[in-house]
C-alpha cells in the first residue's frame, strides 16, 4: 500500500508539474520581485533601497487615498448587486424553453464582449452632446446630464456598466450550480406541497451556497482590479473621482516611471484583496457549519 501511495503521489506531481512551473514563473516570481521593488525607488534604471518610505508616502497621498475609496465604493456596490441579481436571474431562467434560451444568450452577450469594446460603446452612448441617452431624454422632455463629466455621477455610471456587463457571467455560474441540484429534491418538495418560493428558500439557497461564495469572490477580485473601463472612459477624471488603485498603479508605473512607488500600491492592493477573501471565506465556512452542522 505504501508503494502504491508513493507511486500515486509521484504521478500526481508529474501531472501538476506544468501548472506548478507556470505558477512559479508567472505568479510567485513576479510577486516576489514586486515585493522587493516596493521597498526601493526603482525607476527602470536604478533601484536604491528606501525601506518603508513608499508605504509611508502612500498614506499621505490624497490621490491614492481617493483611489482606494473609489475602489471600495465600486466593489461594494457592484459585488452585492451581481451576486444577488445573478442568482435571481438564474432562478427565473432555470427552466429550459425557446424564449428562455434566447434570454440567456441576450444576457451573456455583454459578458462575451471585451471591456474595451463595451467601454467604447458606452462612451458614445453617454456623450453629453451627441449620445443616444441624452438625445432620448431630450425627446422625452428631460434635460440630459454630463454623465462622465459630473463628479456626482461618473463613478456610478461606471458601476452600472460593470453590473450590466458581468450580470450574464454570474447568471451562468448560478445556472450551472442550480442545474446540478438533484431533481428528486424538488419533486419530493412538490409532493409535500411546497411552492416555488419555499423550494427556493429551503432547497436552492442552501445548496447553492458554495456557488454564491465563488461568484462573490470572483466578482470582488474583478472589481478591485478595474482598469480598462476607467482608462478608456474617464482616465480617472473628473477630479480623480473615478480613479482606482490599479489605475493609479498604471499612472505612476507607466506614466511617471516610479515603479517602486507603483509596486508599493500593488502590495497594498494584494493585502486588501487577501484580507477581504479571508474574511469572506471565514464567514462562508461559519455559514456552512450553521446550515449543515459540520
């Protein structure tokens, strides 16, 4: 048995070797290098050790602090809406049918389109002078807005576009999870006289919990690394009201070539995402213990 176990372990490591090599070269090594540069004043030419100077400067940088606030607002609005709306859409479109299939395709289409293309399309739609949305509002008798040039509206426009684009992805993941639930459970509930609402609460929600956790984590990470949308649509304006952490990393790293300072921002972003993921994981495990008693 011990010989078989060693052989199975060797076979598993051999199969994992390509992935582990890729992970070491393109994830672990760049992360370690970035961590080192975050303690230097690296500018593509020289890298002198500065210790915690970059991190101390970050917490005095009002633009970076505003980027952190914007990123949290972007994530804390986008993620709950995507998690909840995605679930209810999947529950509503769970049953197969001719029109249901077309609706699924309709919601998936924005997600299949690149964020660059989506941003360009919405940039034209939200144009204050010639955009379709303002023209439609004027036709209906309302006054148009300077959507992406108004400090009160710009960030929320980006958030709504993000929700619109990624809602189909969340729906698709939830659909896969719901379809994996044994049909016998719903049939037994029907025999017991349970309605659709009761089935949703007593069967679907508890069994879909791991899927909801996956959707929550993936959408959260995606929200915290938002860049293309900001760079294409607003470039962080007006008055840095739409800039995000990743956008600031790009500005300092590739605009001003202050790579060490940008690396420190990347480390802070990594720590934020890791902390939020750990908290969500702990809450998910606690919830599973309460639901399943394990």
